[in-house]
C-alpha cells in the first residue's frame, strides 16, 4: 500500500484495553498449548496493529508539525501510550507466568521473556504521569526546534535548510549562517535549558520510583542493553580517547594544511576543500533515480527492496517548512513497510542520510517476517551497524551521485566516519554526568560540555559566545528524546569500519556476512548478535585500533590536496 493510502487511526484507550483484556483472558484460560499459542499470536497481531497506528501518526506529524489535526493525534498518542503500557505489562505478566511457557519458549525463543523481565523493572503504573510528561517534553523540544524561521539570503529557512550554508566556500557566508543557526539556540537558551532540566528531573523521578539509584541503569535497560553496562562503555570511551582522538587531531591538521589556514576556527572545519565540499550533482528526485540504479546493481535483494520503497512512496526526503529535523527509518508492521524520513538540503549529507537510512530500511524489509514483533529489528546499536555499513557498501556507485567529485566524497566520508567517534563519545559522557548529577544547573551542564570539548575535540576553537559557553549540545536532538542512544552510533561505526576493512579484502564475502546479519534482526542481544555474525567485540581493548589503523592507510592513499 502506498503511504498516502494508509489510514490514520487514532488510538482509543478504552477499545485497546478491552481488546488486550480479551487476549489475556484467552491466554489465562487456555486449556492446552495450542490455545495458548493462538493467544500469543493474537497478542503479536495486536502489537502490530497498535504500532502501525502510532507510527503512521508519528511519521505524518514529523513531516508537518504545523498540521493541527495530526498534531492533536500525536498529542493523543503521547498521552495514551504510557497508560496502555500498564495493560500491556499486565498481559506480559500473564505470559511470563503462563503454565504453557515452555511450549511458548520452544516456538518463539527465550529472548522475549528476558525482555519482558526487563519491562517489569522499567515500568510500573506508578510512573504513568511522569511518562506522559516525558513524552510531552520531548515533543515540545521537537516543535521548538522545527519552529525556526531564519531570514537568510532572501529566504526564510529552518535549521535543517540553513545547514548547507555552514559549509559554504565563502567564510563570510559560513559565519553569517552560523550566527543565524546558533543565534536561534541563544535566543531560546532559557527555553531549551528548561525543557531539558524538566526532562532530566522527570526521568530521575521515574528511576527513583522504580527503585534505581539514578536514571543511568534505567536508561540502559530501556534501550534493551541486556549484555553490557556503563562500566564497559566507560572503558570503550577510554579507547576512543587513547586511540582515536590523536588520529582525528592529525586529520584536522591535514585539513587545515589542505585549506591553507594557519589558525582554523571551528567553522573552518565544515569546509573540507578550497574547491568546495563534494555536492550531489542533482536534486532529491535525481538522488532517488541514482539510488535505484545502484541498488539494482548491488544485489537482487537490494533491487527488490528499493523498488518496493519507491513504488509505495515510502520516503519523504526534502527539507521544508514545518518539517521536524533529522532523519530516521521506522517500520509499519501491518503493511510490512519501512519508511524513510530525511531533510535533504543539497549537501553530501543527503547521500550519507539516504544510504544510511536505506541500510535501516533494508534490514526492516528483510526482517519483516520474523514472528515476534520485538525481534524484527535489533537493538539500536546493532541497527546502526546495518545503516553505517550500507554507507560503505555504496562506495563503488558514488560517481552516480557526485560525478567527478566521487573521490572527494569518499575521502570525506571515511574521514568523517573516524572523526565522528570522539564527538559521539563526548555526547555519551555528557549524559552520564547529567543523569549522575540531576540537580546540576543549566550553566553547570554547559560548563561540563565545554570541559569535555577540550578532551574529545581539542582542535575546536569557538568564536561565538553561545558556543564558547558550552551550548553546542543543545542542537543534538538525541540528548533530549533518546538518552544514552548516541553512543550506539559510535559502536556501530566501529563495526561498520570492520565491514569496510573486510570489503576492502573480499567484497562478496563481506556482503554475504552483511545479509546474514540483517536477516537475524533482533533475535539476539547485541554482543551475541555480533558474535554470531563473526564481528569483533568493540568493548575489548584494542579492537577499535584494529579497524582504525588500516582505514588511516586508506585515507593516506588519497591525494586530498589535489581535490
């Protein structure tokens, strides 16, 4: 079904609770294994229907946050879902305690029950008011950031649209765009700071009500982290400080020499070449046509999948007024349809985002028939392996998108993949500080961010007061809506770089390994999943260095001064 034909169905709390109660009754009163398994199947169908309805509303809202009707529907979802969670947990308690559990485990595996057990730790009816408040605060931040109307270059632009000017060849244009972009953050500093403070305190309250010391452990469990903890992540961040920060420092020095700038400021690093950054040679429609050709040639599986996406209008890629920022892939279970949301603005990031989200969507497509709804897609850090690896698998076709600038793009892309790791770790350490010190003030949080900048990105020299005062983090939506998620991108990047190392040696073998990973979906926790995919554990000391070192050699093989 084409996306625009999918009906909008606003969740009705009473009907949903009644339906779930009936399914629970069927499970509890089941006379034999066969009846119990039918009740479980009915529950899976219920989950798929509910997720379909809420996802369609969420997509339409992010496409146009100014649509009052959809905004109201989104508000209903924010209010209803935490309340429904109580009924869902009530059913899952019955499932967990079912006398037919051995038969259910035999058919559907044990991971579902492990997740249910985590659900008992992370949810209680007592926290419903706080969950509603948390949802509303996250939506408030999204609305505020989407509301930006910046007069620039004879146009009225939002934050995503003005982004392309931040990497303009003309330093005056870059600075003028930066003043507009970060001026919006400065004007809304108090509002953004208050929204975040409210979010931190409501999450801290939830954690205490559930019996946790603070939100850190709860945040990890919410993300489905069953086989690693904050201690392992701490050691992982230390690897990045030791083995990656010095590499990136050299890359920034190399960039400054390439640009002929002796004392670069932070904004200069947005420009990678004096000739200008690599740009796609066409608009969004052109990118989709190029991607169609690429995925037709890449493999039979990718060809079938991408035609499905195009034929059913399952992508909304252009930046426009009222549209929420960022990019994502989500899945609509009833129609077995992935959906890609992005904000193309004419930069190389458009190609990054398209190939990245296609990686997510490809996994969703291949995993659509996994029976347990919660296991169709892996946990978030594993999801990002799918997407970031796809960015590298797309390398041979970059001439389609960039023409004679393809090599320029490849160098920037690999440089960016490595250079991202310190920033991702910085965001994570910042959040650990925040939730371990929930009563810190907005100014103290910003001061801590500024302190971390010197550790993770010592080459950054700000000139705007708003950035000198540690406000850069306020633009990062994940910090507000998805606490502790951001480190997942770095874990995945390390594993995607491992795929890159392998495809450099034997592309066909690497592709088969990748498809195997995608098809496993979320049937296993993160560390078990990567073990089954024969990928190295990034938490083991030295494994980050093993993928960085060969890719630095790849970067050194480019004559980047000629670009």
